[in-house]
C-alpha cells in the first residue's frame, strides 16, 4: 500500500519522492531534494510494482522531526507563520488545480496577484510545503540548518536491545529500532555497494547507508552535499553489522566481490584431495605450463636477450613423480604441450644425456601412457586431441578456466621451480614491479635455453627423491616403512595397486601428437622453416624433378632440427629426411633459436630493403633529370626540319664523326704539359703525309663534317 505523505527512494539514482495526493488510479509525487519541485502525476500501479521489485524503497521521512518553538529564532517563527498563512489563505482551496500541470502557471499567477506577492515566491512556498511534510513547520526557512535534538515520529516505542553506552550532556543516546524498513535499507546497501567489484569495506557501506537514507541534502556553491542526522535518528554501526551477519551469504559475497572462479579456487570447502581420485600410478596425469620467472639469452649471441621460457610439466597424481618435461619458447600452446607428451614416453636416461646429465633408469623410471590426462581447455582442444583419444585410448579431462586448483599438484611444483630459480639464477625476476632506481634484472640474463633446461632437469630429479609433505599415506605403506617420495610411491604403487601403465613406441606417439607443418619440394631439397632436407627415397623417386613446388605434410621435433618426418598414408610408418649440407650449420640448435635468428635476419634485410628503396628512388630521379636536360638541349638546337629518311640515311656518317670526337677526348697523353716540336699532318682521305710547304688539298667530305662538328661544339661551349 501507498499512503499520503509517505517518502520513497529509488534504488538506481537515490532520488527521494513524497506522495502528496492519491486518486483512484494515480498518485501525485514531488522530488523532495530539488530546489523547487512541482507535482508530477504517476500511475499507482507503477509505483506498487517498483516497490514489489525493490526498485523503490520505503524510507523514513527525513523532515519528520519534533521542533520546539523555544529552539527557534524570532525571525524563523515570523517567516514560518507568514508562509503558512499564505498557504492556508490562498492555496489550500485551489490545491486540486495546483496539482495538475495544465493551468498550474495561470493559477499560481492568480494567487500571487491576489496575495500581493510574486509567482516565484508562491512556487517556493508550495515546493517547501509539499517537500517537507505539508505541515506548519515545513514552512521554516533553511530547514536543514534549524531545529534541535528530538525524537523520531516513526518510532514511538522504547528502543529494544542493548542501550548505547555513550553519554552526551548527561543523557544516553538511545538510537533507533531496526524495523523491517531499516532491514530493507541494510539489505539494499549490501547488494548495491558491498557485493560489487569495488571491494568497499563494511564501514564504507555503512557510511553509504547513512548518506542515502539518514541525511539532509543541500547544495553549497552548486555542489550537492549531505548532513548526516544525529545519532538518535540513525542505526549504529553495531546494529548494521549485526544485521549484516544475519543477511550474510559468504559464497555469494565472494562471488560478487571477487569472482566465481576465485571462490572455487581459494574459498570453497576442501573435502577431498587429488590422490583419492586415483587407484595407482598411471591412472591420472596432470599437465600444465607456466612462464618461468627468468630471462634467457640466445645461444648464438649471449648479448641478445630472447625473453622468458615456458616450462611444461606432467606429474602422476598418485605418486607425484614428474613423468614429462619440456622447456622452450613455444606457448603456452599446443606445440609445447605435445613436446611434454613426447618427453612423457621418452627414455629419461637418453633425455638427460642430451643435456650433459648422467642418470640411471632407477632415478627416473617413467616412460608410460596414462589412462587420463587432466589439462587446460586451451591447449587440449586442438585437432591432435582426437588422435590421443582415438588412436592411443587416452581420456582428456579439461578443467574450467582459471581453476588451477584442479591441477593443484603440478601448480604447486611450478611455484617451487620458480622460487628456486629466483634464488640461484641471474636474470631472474626478483619482484613483480621495479621501483625507480632498481636495476633492470633483464640485463643480468646469462643462461641460454639449453642451460636453463639442464637447470630444470636437475630440479626435477631432486623432486623425484624428495619427501612429500602432507601426503595421504595408506596404512599398508606405514606397515612396510615406506617413505613417501615420488620414486618410492611410484614403485610401491606398481607392485601393490592397479595402476594402468602402458608403453608405446615413441615414433608412433610422435606421429599422433608432434606438431605438423608444410614443407615445399624444390630442386634444392625439401624446404622447411628455411632449412633444406633430403632423403634417399626422394632421390630414387626423383621428387626434386617430378614433385617440384609440391607441398608435403611433415612431422617435426623443435628440439632436434636435424631430421623431419613425412608420414606414410597408413599412419604406421614415415620417411625420415636428413638436414642437407647447406643447412648443417644449424643441426645443433633448437628450432626456437633458428626461428629467432631468421627473424633477426629478416629484420636486418627489411632495414636494408628500405635503404634500397630510397636509393632506387634517388637513382630514378637522377636518370629523369638527365633525360629532361637532353630533351631541353634537343629542343634548343632545333634549326630546320629534316626528313625521316634523311635522318636514318646519315646514321653511319654521324656515328663516324662521333667516334672521331670520342677519340679526341679519350686519347691518352702521358705528358700533356710538353708541346711537340713538330707534328705530322695526314690527310684522312688519302692517308698521305702533308708537309707544311706542300700545297693543301681541298678537305674531304668527312673532314668537313668533322670541322663543322668541332665548330658547333666550340660554339656551344663558348
């Protein structure tokens, strides 16, 4: 139900309204926080619906106070009485017309004329009357600054519960009862402020409640401000906290303030453990990846930092032994995960030997397939998962996003690895945020990828021999005096439990899980990642001629670029391709480092390519300028038109003349400063020697042309 003079507050914007009149299907409301507010018509049913949906809350009347005349000044009483007389004398009888929007301005002007005041003052008095409770004291000026301490009208009964112990002016401050209305307000602020990502404290939420429901609002210099009511009219923080605990829903609170994932990860009840989900070694393996807290350098140049590596680890849930390991620059991705799976079935003795570490098979006995692999969704939703399921009969269980607790064993191991790396290795990230003046740890990077892998293998071997804290030891283990280390648990489980260990040929696993790529057949060989490969079959079957430029699918191992494999159609065999001589220089390198070097080479070539573009542009510009100059010279030397036939007919003679000119300019003179005492003159036409006293013959046609050409050249130069 809605009542006249009732105060309501909207949840969204905290706007407060007062019901000033109710008709059959409509109500008239005013905004009690506006400087001036005229009535607005609303559907009764709309307000009821908003109250039921808790979009609109019933609140205490902020102007319901007992004010004694003895506490008021003479000026305040005078202002109140004057305003009240105008309302009673001129407005009450016209109230029905004043509620309606149409005709209201005209009626207000009539009242102003009749009362001998202005329309603005009538509006101000009406607004104050409607906003502040439609009583005589509502007409008090500056109401929020007036009045004294008193009791609320809403609560007439004595306050229940423990009395407040604070005494002011020798009086106990009694406070208020927590009514259903106040409970709704508490629940509202909890939902609005506490159950949000802002992570407001309970004290902050309590302050918000006082601001929204127990304060007077006023404007100062155009800025909205709040004046909190005195303690006799407000719930205390202890009352608020008491009812908060009653309304508290820890699961919901954490999910709203943090996230559902964080609740599941950090706050949900832990009533079981991973070991109880297995019945022996090989039942369940957990796989996960992490980015190591260290920067590495290139094996090609120790002065080049290549970033942080990725560590993939596979652990047996039952025994906690590490069954697979991969350290590289791939990922976290499918390629990195597949490398770890490949290592899972590898002979660990041979694996360690590649990194200069000698062990026995007893120190790391794992080379088996599990029944189930627990993994993240991202990496194990690729096409090769089908091969694992269909061909190798391995079930994949993908965890939900950000649920590292579902792979708690391997997650905990990563924390241990990173902690050790920070203690020992140069280039490790010592803290998440560097402060001003701190040394850049990236500059300390020293280890390359192969050396860091050796470091991780050493820590994995130590883990396999280490006692596991808080392991749920079985009674039979205690009876047999078993120390719960991963190696001991693995061996004991194989003998005493129904672990489903299976082995498989590593080459078959590679065909199913190793990454695949496209290679191109060319005359130079089978080209893959800019490396050249060849095989005996390719030579015998003339692939390089018959299948030139043909694309072929290959299987490759990023840790060993010396070989790639072309699967046969039956999926049970493959053709091995060996690195050819032009690419042999890379046979000891990881594919990641080769790709890094190729990227560096491409960057250098791209820089030089830009320089070449600049050079080409400048060359083209110079050539165009030469041509333009020649065209201008031709236009300037144009005398009279010559027929096309004449131009073509004289090509040979023109060439001879030009040749003679070139000979004159190109001839060698080893002593140009010395003048010859005598010179022989030879007639080109007769080839005869001409003496100074010999009468000169008339010059030949060729000599005439030469003389003419010289004169023309002399005239141009002059």
